[in-house]
């Protein structure tokens, strides 16, 4: 596969702080790479370095096989960026905003008109093209922000938290639009605080912490890193402490918690863990409402590797 982005030995320092520490990775053509990490892990700094918005101490960055730099305009016109903070013109309508940003790269008016129509359709704003930003809901405003960033049909797209604080309809629309961009051949770097989006979208994931890559791979490969092998959750009211202590002594139980009527047991290995628990509950005549078992989630892996939840 062809590498669209190549980051080699990237280091960025702020006085005594090393925000990025000898970072190296590649982004392959046509993939969606999830760039994850807790707050302060170096995600934003990495993106800003890739875009040459920040100088860095050491290392190199190549995009489309050429060295990236502040004046590399021939590369920048092939890149679309959608930052978390919405950046549109309040005095322009939806279609005027898209036309302005698309016009920075596409001079041909006939071609630009087609691109604008494509962008409106991509984010589902056809019925709102004459609206001003202040007339749009938060979700529609984020859709407009995305349309402005991708209307010129860039080959590389960087999406930073594109679905934060949006309604479910807009979120689904945005995710569908991202899939469409990938199917059309775009390469995407994607940051998010929602693990379910990573599961849905990303071909590969990099987890950053303290400026270093601590894990990378497909979601299945990352889940294989988890020390726990099974999680069992039980809805049970007024569970006495003695029962929790006894369940904690089960051979394969790694961690047992009980909070607000929910008993959670993490198992490190073994078979028939669920059967063992159900037999115990029956023997002790403990009534429960629901019980289910699941494999480790990507969030479990993230928590295990970083000691933090992705939303922390």
C-alpha cells in the first residue's frame, strides 16, 4: 500500500515539556486512521505538526511523498482539515460559506458549483443552503463546518472531533459522510472521544500517551492486548458485601465491582465463568434481573494501557 503520510522521529518540545517524543508512523492510502489518546497525550500537537502549523525540534514529515513545510502549497491544496472548533463566516449563508472555502482551491466556477452541490449532499444540507450559521442547530453547524473543509475534494482529510456535542441524527449523518469520503478514495486521520465511532470507522488505530505510541493496530489486534478475557455484568439489587467478597475469590476473577445495583466481574482467563457465577447466585438464592457476558471492548484496552478513560 502507498503511504500518504510518513512521520519519522518527530519530536516537539515546549521549554521543559516534551509534547511529542520520537514519534514515527505512516498513514496508508485509502484508510481511516484513528488517532486516540487522553487529554494531553499529544494528538493536537501531532496534527498541527503534520499541517506545518507548528515547528518541531527533530524529525521529518512527508505527505504524498514530498517534504511538508509552511510553504508547501502544492501539498496543502490536497489536504482538508476540520477542527473541533467551528470556523465559518456568520455573515455568509451555508452555500456562500462552502463556495468561499472551496474557491480557495478550485478556480473553475462550473467545477466549483458541482463540488458545492456534492458537499451539500454529503452532509445533508440541501434544504438549508440559504440559511445563515446563526439559524442552524449545533449539529447542522458542524455539518456545515465539515462541508467547508472537504468541498474541494481533498485526498487527505484530517477530522478532529467532528461529532462532539451533536444530536444523534447529525452524528449518523456525519459518520455516513465519512464512510462516503473513504469509499471515494480519501485518506482520513480521525480523532474522537467516542470509542464506538472508532469501531465503526477506523481501519487502524494508534493510541498516544505522553507523546509516544503505546499501541497500534486494528481494533481486533488492540483488543487482543487486554489482560482480561471476559466481562460479566449482573443487575442485582442490595447485594451484601459478603457475597461480593466470595465472588472476588472465584479462580479466574480479576476485578469485581458493585455500584448502584450493577455487579461487574472481569475475568483474566478460563471457561464457563458465566455458568460458575449463575450456579453461585442460584445456590445463594440471590435474585438478579439481567446478566450478560461480553468480550473486552476497545475502551477496556484504552483504560488498561493509559490508566484513563478516553473522555478524561
